[in-house]
């Protein structure tokens, strides 16, 4: 059976996480070869695990070379690795915590973009999806200023790289999810607060990794070939109000 992503190569940072694993599973099911970059082992059968701390530029360089040696090309990059913190107010954030949050949520996406974009340009085609957050579009419901700042910066990175890469057939878009049921959410927000938030959301539900994977696969597919530099909100209508 042929799949929509047959013979294509995808790199997913945070590929062992809630959203990353779902995107990995969908891409594998559609015929892609999938490299899951994470501190943790991939959970999806058939995905190649690439252990790497994405906040370390030399580790990303090495891991990028490894993927290119193994696969010879990279068609898709999904920057889904992330780290949240609810430290508030801003004066409670230490230098270390600020650097760690920016290192994972922003620098990691930059390092991976820089590592794979030359191959994409040479191929004349590539698709990058950066996972931002509602926190980067307006405000974090629960997260601190460091997380919001990193997720807002990702949107600038997305637009600028999209402009530079467009003539080479390389597309760069961002998604801005509201709350999504993943280990990140259960590890950072109490169930009662999530329930309050659900009731205040126009569609009266919390997102799922499957909602996110549907959008990411659309943005990686040729169906989105007139979309670049965009940020797509996916939040149950949270920003209507
Ligand atoms: N879950 C939500 O409600 C929500 C909402 C908006 C945006 N997001 C964003 O979505 C993305 C995916 O989050 P998720 O909910 O699947 O979280 P998750 O915690 O399930 O997955 C995140 C993954 O990133 C990996 N990771 C963390 N630090 C890393 C590092 N230094 N190097 C490599 N890998 C690292 C973790 O090991 C984990 O597997 C993140 O960027 C997150 O900020 C999440």
C-alpha cells in the first residue's frame, strides 16, 4: 500500500513526547522514514531514535550529520521538543531557568533548522513545522514569561526563514496550540485547572495529539503548497474571545 509520504525522510524533535510521537506514528504509517530526536527513547515502532540535547549546538550538528549520512536527505523537520515552566512572576525566574527554557524551546529549533536547511535547499524542496504555543501568540495560561518569550520568538524565526527559503522550495510554518493532553500538560497543570480551562474553551474540549498530527501532516503535505511563513492557531476557539 502506498502512503502520502512514501520514501520521504522526516526529523521530529521531541519525537518521544506526546505530540511528537503521534506525528511520528502518522508519518511512519504514510510511508516516511522517521528520525525521532529526543532525550528519551522513541515510543513508536519503526522510528529511528536520535539521542540529542537540542539545546547543545554541537550535539545538534552531530545528530544532523548522522541523519544525513543514514538517509541522504531530509524532507521534513518538525520542531516539537519543548520544556514548560510555570514559574511566575518574572522576577522569580533565575538566569539558569531562563537559559534552559530559551535553550530548548527556541535555540533547539534554530539549531535544527540550520542543520537541515542546506540539504532541503539543495533538494529544491523541504517542509519545516515549528511548534509554538498560544503562549507565543497572546499569553500563557499557566506558563511563565520565559516560555511565552521563547514561543513568541519562534514565530519570528518562522517568518524570517520562510522568506529566505521560499525561493528554494522550502516551506516554514508554525502552529500555535492551546492546551493539549500530553505528558507536558499533566506534568505542569493540575487536573482541576485543566477542567476549568476546558469549560471556558468555546469548543469545550482540550486538544489531543491526534488534532495536532492532523494539522502537522497537512502542513508537511503538498496540500499546503501555497502556505508559508504562517502561524496556524489550533486551540478550540480559545482566541475568539
Ligand atoms: N501540551 C500542551 O498543552 C502544549 C500547548 C502548546 C504548545 N505545546 C508545545 O508542543 C510541543 C510538544 O509538547 P508536548 O505537549 O508533546 O510535550 P511532551 O513533554 O510530551 O514532549 C516534549 C518532548 O521534548 C523532549 N525534550 C525536552 N527537552 C529536550 C531537549 N533538551 N532535547 C531533546 N528533547 C527534549 C522531551 O523529552 C519530550 O519527549 C512543545 O514544544 C510544547 O512547548 C504544548
